[in-house]
C-alpha cells in the first residue's frame, strides 16, 4: 500500500465534552485527575511514536478495499478495542488520519485517547452507549457528509471483549457507507495490563 498523500478533506465536528473536575471533589482527587490528564497523554504520545517508527507492516486485503481506501470516499473501519493502538498507527502510515474521525468514550481513559488522537491530527466524536450515544452517532454521520472515515472499536470500551455491538452496523446503514473491517496480527509484541 502506497504511503503517498491522499485527498485530505478537513472537516469539523461540534464541540465535544471534556472530563470535568467537580467542585465538590476532595483536593487530592482534583490534583490527581489534573496530573493524570496533563502527563499521561504525553507519555502515550511518546509510546505511540516509538511503536509507529519501529512498526513493520504489510497490507493483506482485497483490491476492492484498497481502491475504496484510496478513493477518498467515506467508510467505516471497525476493529477490536485491543487493536486501537495499531489501528491508529496504520491509518497514520497510509495517511488517512487527516480525514479520520474516531468515536471515543466519555471516561478519563477516553479523555487521554482524545488528547492523543487530536495531537495526531484526528477528529474525535465523544460518546458511548453509556452516555451521549445519539450525539456521537450524529457527529459521525455529519463527518461522513464531509468525506470522513470513521474508526470504531466494535466491542466497545466496556466489553465484553470480542463481541460486536450494533453501533457499527447502524452507523453504516444510516450513513450509507461501506464497512471495511480492520484486523491485525503480530509476530512479536508486548502486552500492557
């Protein structure tokens, strides 16, 4: 797969929610959350950069999928939640990140993902089945109209792992865009628990 620049069409989503620090929290909790949100995204970016620069990969797919990726048309790229890091690396390598939007949950972990994805040039729609699901779906559909590609962890952040939730099919149906599944296999890896 060529890494030549692709037709990148910038798009905008409406303002997304952020993790708020409640005024009634104890000062230690407020400090912990502020430090967490200030330090962890930078560490995650450093780790992503290390993996991105050392990753050797190969595209294994049919020509129709490859043609759709190169065409610049909107599509949904589902992947397993545990493959999020690799999905971000590969989409950055094939230079579709500037027209990609990811759906990220509203948790503090989602806040870290949001900071990292925005730093890498992605747009982010915030929401999950636990909250803001309809708004996140509307954001994705709006992004499709602007030519965006959506990346979604199909088993969601709350699991169960390996069980596909209906959101990706609903998104594809309502947006009238194809689903191009992403899968990854590695021969050497480190697992973070």
